[in-house]
C-alpha cells in the first residue's frame, strides 16, 4: 500500500505594488529621474509607478512632456492640500496595488529592493515595512561635525535603529511600504504633519505607524534592510544652519503628534532614543569635540521646538475649549 505524499500548502501570492514618488520642485529633477529609473527597472507587469507633483504646474508639464509616461509611469497632480501628506494621500487614492511603496524624489532603489517588500508582505501578519536608507552625501563627504545619531535630520538611517527584521513603531519616509487597504482605512496621512515644500516638518509617518498598530493590533511593522535606497543629501542640508532648523521643526512636529495620537506612549521611542542612543553618543564622541557639540545642540534644538510647539498647540486649542463652556 503506497503512502500518499504529504501535501504542501501553496505559497501566498506575491502582492502587487504601487510605487509612489512625491515631488515638488524642478531643482531635484535629475534625482527624481534617477528614482523613477530605479523603480521602472524593478516593477513587474502587475505593478505600477505613480509620480505625484505637489502644486507645481511647471514640473507637472515637464514630466508629462518627456518619456516618463511612455514607460508606464502615471504622473498626477496633488489634488489635496499642498504638502507631502496631501501628495501621498493623492497617490494612495490613485493606487491599485495591494501594497503602496513610498519613495522620496531624491531616493533611488538599490537592486532587488522591491523583492524584500514582496517577501515580507506575502503573509497577512505584517502591515508595513520600513526600508534601510543610506545617505548619499554630495561628493561622498560626510561633514566632520555631523553625529551619526542624527541621520534622521537628513531623512536617513541613524545609529540606534533596530536590526533587520525587528519590530518598529514607524518607517523612515524615504522608503516605506504599507498595505493599501489598511492605510486607506486609517485615513492616510494627516495634513497637520509633514513637510510642505522645503519646510522641514515631519512625523506624519510616525502618526501613521501608531494608527496602524491601534487599528490592526494583530499585525506588525518591521524593518527590512533588503528594501534599501540611496538617499541623496545635497550641500544645503549639510550645514549647521539646516541641522539646527530641522531639529527644531522636528520638535514642533512631535508636539503636534502628541496631541493627535490617541495613546500616551506616542513618544516612547523618542524617550528611549534620548536615554540610550544620545547618552551613549556622548561617550562615543568624547574625543570629537565638534560632533559632541552638534549632538548637544541637536538635542537642545529639538527640545526647544517641542516646548514651543506644545505651547503653540495649546494656545490654538484654547478657543475651542472656551467655546464648549
């Protein structure tokens, strides 16, 4: 009597991808084209690429006039409020894939980067993936004073990030992938957060991550370093002035986030970052006075921004509270 061969359950189907690149200025047109090229080289026949232009008719016309659309890339205008959150929401509404992949307009995919997303999101247990974001500094020169703990200032990886495969609260915006239906269910991205043009606000990805975990508690957000991008850092962002300004605005964004998030643990990652990563950085940079000073200035600027943002938010909300009395 022959023994039947064991049945092997079929592998879950690979999710289809909608890769969304949001852009706002012609100043980064070369980086944008490199980003588009990196996407079209990796997407499959069932995938799509969408470029969302944020309230810049000149850039919209320029992209539609060249060969972008001829390569199967849809170019659409942001039909929501100006800013990165509105542009991402526009891309989300236009997307048809199972998973939406967001890239910055100056971030190019490394080879096989999309394969990492397909693998991680093949099963239902993961709702979003954050990629690895490598800084590509102009002339490949990292400023000698720049502390690696503050890579987030230029939208890149930083010392203290969890390891590959670890659960994270939220991805870095330059490389993130989210299930489309779940992101739609939480309303996409908040217009009260996120970059507007060159104004360096943030935290829209953080609020998204918090909302996803609240609405879909049985799922996880994980970091996958196979999903890797090169993020260009131009000379204007490699200055002390930009560093301080970006830290301050991040603090202000955190203050707004604290009022929008429904959980008291919204800033738990920031507290851990300050207690562990920054304090250990003081020891690591003890022989590098400029980096040590930059680390202290960055922390002070972020804290000052948080205080200013908290006061401003409370003052703005006072009329609403008075009207209820």
